[in-house]
C-alpha cells in the first residue's frame, strides 16, 4: 500500500501541474463554463493548489526517504485536498456544473479524484502513524 500512496502522490503532483498549465495556456480545453464568474472562481485557486502541490511533493520526498516528517506532510496534503475538494464540490453543486456536458463530467471526475486521494492519504497515514514516526517495523 505504501507504493500505492507514493503513486497517488506522484499522480496528484502531475495532475496539478498539467491542470494549471492547461488553464493558463488553453483554458477552453478544461473549462466547464464560459462565464466571467466561473473564470474568477477558478482564478482564485492557483495559490491553494500550489500549496496542495507543495504538500504532495514534501509528502512524497519524506515518505521515500523514510523521514518522520512524512506523517506531517501526508496529513497536510490530505487535508488540503479535502478543503479544495469541498470548495469545488459546493461551487459545482450550487452552479449546476455537473450537468453542463463534458465539462461538467470532467469537473465531477476532478472532485471524485480529489476526495478519493485525500481520504485515502489521510486514512492510510493515520493508520500507519507509528510506523511513519519510526516507532515500529513496516508491516507492508
């Protein structure tokens, strides 16, 4: 399962970078709506997503190195994802984004992946906190 978490972190970092690269170079490729309000909403996310990306990078590095700080960074990454996923979910539900065709389906996938990633990382890191803190041997 540790390898799975490492893979999830790597994929999350990659998706974060790809999403924002597309948003700033060809936003029509990923935008769910073509309204000023939607663009303003999405334009408010780069700093928060950069924090999520940084926490994922730090979680990945510390987990691979076996450092005790991995627990902190895993919890930070998971909680950042829950927060961002919550913001996205509420906005999308309040504005009917999920019913806008392909863009809405894409947005639904983002929300599901964000929640799945976040809850998996939080759950796994909490269950393995003793191991991550170096207090017992690896069971997996």
